[in-house]
């Protein structure tokens, strides 16, 4: 198979002509071409429901006045992040599965995909931590909650999450693309994931792998500490019996958040915060598909099926739409 290399000369070290990769070939979820249409169908199904579910959640929260609260402001940003980072991955993944062995991605495009995806996923980690902090204030400080969690404070927390995502992505992506890639150029994955790309480098990857492990570990430790501290305080408040009607209502929203936390952090930490091995990447691909496509599809269901406010808002919005159509 033809490879996309270009010759380069390292004159300072007196080395012979080497080759530099300009284009990668993505091998996709499976290396069996006959299964490509099947996995393309799965990816299309997951992505379609991700777009519909998260798009509907963002629209619903913006349209319904009763959902203009801090918790739902964070939830709308969570849906937006899920929608965006799935869109960074899914379209190319569909192409990869349909064109096995022929789906290429240029080096700049690979770096861009990696940067955008890492930014959005890291931002989601910090946003989930902000949501845990919000639940802590709502349950443990209900009387001062509206004074503490103002619109400005909510905006600061969301912007902080995006800023941390941007910083983390700069560190991790620059660590991956400071290396040289001179062949092979076949990425055994369905997108430009950092660990999969690092395996193709002809440079010493120990520093880049250490940067990846350290940065993801810091992100995991910081956000997990915030989440753990917040929910320990919530649990302590509940055990002390300080559970008024307002607190019980706020506490009921924690179940959905904890479910999302368990799914997202469980897969992301398993994927990135473990030392890399030379073993098969099949397990990594399954985990990657879970947190890039499955979890973003499930989040709107998790937050809507068990949430009374969302159900009532959906009924109200639908009745308004039906009433508007009838009036016409």
C-alpha cells in the first residue's frame, strides 16, 4: 500500500535521508473489511441519537424558563460538550469503517482532531466537577444557595472548565506532535487518539508518555477530589438527618449526576491514566467507543428519564408547539 512520506535531511547530525509522515491511515474499529458496514451502522446509530438527544436537551433548557437554574445551565453545557466531541470523532469514524485501509488523515488534520477532542473531554471533566460542587451547595447550603451560585459564578465555573480543557489539550497535543513520525503511518484506531499516535513515532516517546500520564493523572486527581469532597459533604448532611423537602429534591438530582460520573470517569481513567503497554489495542478501541459515542448518547436519557422537572418541561414545550400548530 502506498505510503505518504516525504524525504527530509538532518544535516546537523549527519544522518542519511529519512522519511517524514505527512498522512496517516486510520484502520478503524476492526481490521476485517467485511465488518466495516456493520460498525459504520453502529456508529451512525449512536451519533444520530447523540445529536438528537443532546440537541434537544440544549434546546429544551434554553426554551423553558423553569429550567433557567444553575444546575440546568451546567447540564446544557454538558450536552453541548457531548455533542461537540462526538462530532469531532464520529464523521471520520464512519468514513474509516466504510473505506478500510484507504481512509487517510493528514498530519495537521490529525493534530487538529486530537487537540479539539482533548480540549472538549478535559473540559467535561472539570464541568462534571463543577456540577458536583453545585449539588453540594444546593443540598448543604440551601438558604444561601442562590447567593453563592449566581449567574456570574456559574459562568466563571463553565469558562474555567473550558480554560482548563484548553490548557490540558495544549500540553498533551504538543507532547505528541513534538515527536518525529517517519513510518509506519497506519494508526490502529478509528480516530487520532494520543496513545495510538504515539506508538507510530520514530522518536523516543518516554517523555511524551510521561507528560500524557502526568497531565491526565493531575486532571483526574483534581476533579475527582472536588467530586469526592462535594459528595462526602452531601452524604454527611443526609446522615445527620438534615433533609428538608428542598434538600430532598436537590438530592434526587444527584443520582443522575453520579451515574454520569461513574460511566465517564470509569472509562476515561481506565483509558488514559494507566501506563501504556505494547499489547493489543482492541480493548482501548472498545473503551474509546464507549466514552466517545455511547456515553454522550446516554447522558440526555440519564438526566431526563429520572428528572421530574425535565419531564414537565418537555410536556410543556410539546404542548406549546402543538398549540401553536393548531392555531395556524
